[in-house]
C-alpha cells in the first residue's frame, strides 16, 4: 500500500493539532515526520509517530514549550529544550547553528534537556540545504552494552555528517553507533525481514539477524564492536559537557527516553572556498567512489544519501509505502 506525501502530512498534522500543537508547530512537525518517510526512513517517520503520540498523551512532551538560550558566547550557544517537542527544538537549534556559521564560519548549539529528535539526518539535510557542512549527534537512554559487558550502560547515540551539493542531492551519513538503530530493527520486524548482518543477541547470547529475537533481549551490537562502544561513550561525554545536561546514565533513570543532550554544528565552507571549488572537491571524490568495482556482478556502489534521493523521486511520484496496520492506527487517532 502507498500513500501520497501530502495525505500523510495532512493526517499527521490533524492528529498533532488535536494534541495541542499550534498551527505552525503542527505543520512543521508533520512535515518532518512525512519527509522522514519520504526519504525511506520509515522507522523515524510513520512507524515512530504512534509512539510520539503516546508520549504526548502521557504528558512527557509539552507541544507548546520551546527551547531557550542559556549561554551565548560568539559562535557557541547553550540552549535548554525544557523537554519540549524534540524535532522542533532541534530544527530551531540547527537553524541557529547555520546562522552562526554564516557569521563566524562555524556555529555550535548545544541543546540540553530536549526530547527525542526523531531522525537525526533531518538536521544534516537542513544544514546542507543552507549551504553548510553539518555535524550533529544526540545521546539516548542506556540501550546497549559497552563492549565486553552484558547489561545496557551506553546509548546507540546517533551521529550525522552532511556535505552540501548544489543539486540538492547532498552527501549525508546518519547512523546510530549500534549496528542497527532500534527503529530499523522494528521496521524489519514489521516487514518480516531479516537484518542483512547480525545486529544483536538472542536469549541464548548468540549473535542473530532476527529482529524479533533481538527485540526480546534488546541487547544490540555496537557497530565496529569495541570501536562503536568507545565512540558512544565519547559522544555522550561531549554532549553532556557542552549542554551541562543529562548523560545516558541519568536519562536511564527517567523511565522514558526524555531530556536528551544534543549538539548541532554547522560549518560554512564558503568562508574558505568558492562554491565552485567545494563542488569540484565533492564531485571528484564521489566520482572516484562510484567508479568502484562492485562485489556483485551488476551491482552498484552508492554514496551516503544517494539511496534517500532515489526514494524521494520514487515516493513523490508513486506514493510512500506504508505498513497498513500502522497507517490505519494513525487514521483512527
């Protein structure tokens, strides 16, 4: 089943208005959710929407609270999200980081006490659309064992890098530091798919590609094993220091995944290069990567963000694929 983008956005907006959002807030938030699905990131679009609504119903998210500035020191600012609606606070923070980058060459907004930002890649694309290199990350609740441990002590903290291109087909890598995000595991389980490589452990302590087995233990695998574990710890430390907010360990005491610490960095490459120089550098690197000999005959090597650009073309023309059960639950809200 496929649903047109505008219809999906309209249904999200209808529900959010009922939950107390302003007209603009509902429209901006609905756009973020619908665009995530349009890119093919269903785990942070339609599939995540019912969970966010449940947070609204429980009062974990106040739709009318917005982030405020606590410290402004030139190119660096610290904001408090006041546990407002995560995606809108994050969008405001990256907008501000881009403004600072246009002024200083680099802008950093450390956003503490914010709620889940949904898909981190949204803010990478946002920076790239503004002509900036974007780097951002968030911590999470403790949902992954540190390397060598069994119990969940660290987060699968999502990390994003984005590089702008003049044609809008930006280079964007958006990855949790677990082998797969929880949303991706859920998405594969809903579609009856196996993960392409092991993503966590089953109840017997064995690595598995079965998303349903991983969901029973929620013992997910750090990407790169000990490397992903170390990156997770470092990202949590830096975000907590810059925001003076909540660490992964502290977030784990809240019951729900709220009050996160996030960092938005924007860099304006036009301060050092002409747009033509930047474009030439990016295109040369991508051309070399694309010239790779595929492992499989007839295969293709994709650059980060290329598949999302193709999804947008397809889903804009033909509608967004949906899991009917989830779509129907939104229609019934």
